[in-house]
C-alpha cells in the first residue's frame, strides 16, 4: 500500500532520532560537567543521597576547621602558661635562697623580694594579656561560672561541663568517710610515769608519711609537754599530737589511704598505762578498747601502725576517684574536682555542692550541632591572687600574692615555710593546667581531626560513587549515540523521500 498523507516510516524515524539526540545530549552534558547526576530526573534517589552526603561533607570540613582553630587557641594559652611556669620555678629558687638566714644580709633579702614583686607583676600581666582575637584566655574569663556553692565544699575546680539547660546542679553523695590515721597512747595519768625507775627514759619512734623521729621522755614529763614535743617535729613526721584525758592522740596531718601513723616502743622503761590503742573503724573519736597493746609488748616493740582512709562518694551518679578529702569525676559531660570540709568529708550524707550556670571555653568539634558535637574546657584564672591556695596552721587561706612586699609571706620577714607551700601549690596548679590543655590537644583535638579527615575521605568517596560520571562509559555512550543519530538522520531522509515514488504511478 502506498499512502502520502501519513508517512508512518518518517514518524518512526523522527521518534528514534529524537531519542538518540536526547541520549547524545545526556552524554555530552555528563562529559562536560563530570557528573552523572546533574538534575533530579537523572537519578532521583541518587540525587537525594548525594545532597545529604554533600551536606555531611561540608559540616565535617567545617568541624575540621573548628578543631584546628581550637588547637590555635590552646597553643596561645599554653605559651602564656609556659612562661608563668618558668617564673614560678625562678620564684622557688629565690624562696629557697632567702631561707638561708645566716648566709644572707638584709639587703640581699630585700633584693630577692624586689625580684619576687617583679615576678608577681609579670605573672599578672601575662594572665591579663594572653589573648585570642581580643578574648582573654588566662584571666578566668574562660572559667565556668557557678552559684549556690554549698558550705560543705572547701575548694573546687571545674575542668569541663556540658548541659542543655540553663544550669547544671552538681550533687555529691558521700558513702564512705575520709579518715586520718590515728593511735591513742594511754598513760593512765597527766604525766609520764616510769613506776619509780630512775636513770632511764620512755623512748618511742613516731613515723608518718613525711618521715620518722625517735623521742625520749623522762618520768614526770607532762602529757602537754609530750604532745608539744611531738608537734615540734610534725613537719618532719607528718604526725600531730593532742592530749586527750589521760593519754595522747596521734593523728596523721593528712587524710586518706596514703597517710599513716606508726609507733615503735624502743624502750618501755616500766612506763605505766594501758598501752597503745587504735580507734574504732566507725568512729575516729572513739578508742577501740579491744585493740590494746601494752607498752612492753612484743607488738609495741615491733611497731603498731594505723592507716588513714579515703572518702568514698558519687557525683551526679558517677563513682568518684578519691584521695583523702578530695574527690573528682571525669566524663564527657562533667569533669570536676572537689575538696570537702573535714566534717562533711566524715559524714555520710547527700547534698548539692554547687550549680554550674555557664562559662567555659566551648568548641564545636563535631559535624552535628548538638551536645555530643561540643567539647567544653575550663581554663582557670592564673593571676597571682588565685594561684597556690594553701590553708596554714591558723586556718588562713594564702595565695601567691601573699609573697609580695609587706604581705605575711614576704621573703624578708614572712613565713617562708608557708610561702614554699604556696609556691609548690602554684607550680602544681599551673603544671596540671598545662597537662590538661596538652591532653586536650593531643587526644581530643588530635583524635577529632584524624577521625573527621577519615570521615571526609569516605563521605567524598561515597558521594563520588553516586554522582560523578564514569568517563570511560560515557565516552562509549557518546560514540554509540553519535552513530545512532547519524543512522537515524539517514533513515529519516529515506523515509521522507519514499512518498515521492507514488508519482511514478501517475505516468
């Protein structure tokens, strides 16, 4: 049959040519852009997955930048702390030098004091001038803010805290009391009584965590004098004595499992009294009567010892690491240290220690902007009025600025023993802060960057697998499409010319 009004072959050739042109255009577009998915029509599901991966990739790259910025902030803070640490070491040398009382003139001590004053001023200046983009790093502006600090708390330090609410209450549950080591020497009277023995003395060796000392007491020595003699060596032994009834209580200066009191009877010399007792395990103020060892016993000659006890506690449901009256917890959401007042460290109870209301240095180190993606860090004030906290024997709280001219711990006529404690505490405080910042850099920041970099690589690879064009396949498709377009064009030409053959029928 021959028809001229409808050229079915031409319509067929046009449709196929259009399809081949579309395929050719798609190949050209993919080769031009390098992408397999340029619009939703190319691969709807692939486009959705690709866009999600691109979003994650962008967030991860931003998080890497944040981590690198955090590392720069900590580097600047570390630089200031390093210089302060050097100054404190120099201050320790000046303090030790000034303690050489007989070997130094008054003018030399005053010259040393001038250096101390200069060091204190420099420490304060470094603390006030160590900044990142105008923000102070070492003057306490990056420390956490608190409220409702309980009277049970003697001191505290917040190293890190994360919370969604406006504040975070920190609760402590004391489940085991902190104790000093303690022994009780019962003499049966208010003075040492050797039972009439002459030419001899009651000799004991007292030992504690700091050392030991052998002491002898003649008959008739009052217990008050015995206690005073023992206390005169407390700095050497770490043991303190108090008279109690017809005996003397010996207690370690410190609390905790590392503290101990030991008494060895070197010469009993017929001393009168019930002997040596330990205290009740449940009440440090009550003598355990069943523990008596006479002064002349073999046990007393070999030495009787009692150890202290660390506090046991939970902080916000986390079991605390303890040492004496001090406790701490360290987790991703709360890193805090406490020292409790003596009475509260010995009382089993629950109480709110404080409420954290804000502050701290907060860094966004995760790709997700939520609590898990944030890391908080507290950088304490290292000015001289905040460094070296030490409570002396008179219950006065001392700080590094108390070493300044005219203050109680100055090098000319001040208490150098207390001054050394302050300087030692300041050195420990700064070193601890530097170590914490170093750990934050090495572990938190370093690990975060490495993990994010691996994540970026894998996410980019997954996104490329979905969206990028395979040039080998696309060039093959291009060649095939070019051939098919040429063939379809020729076919269309033939189909269009075919109706002209009808003219031959007209003669």
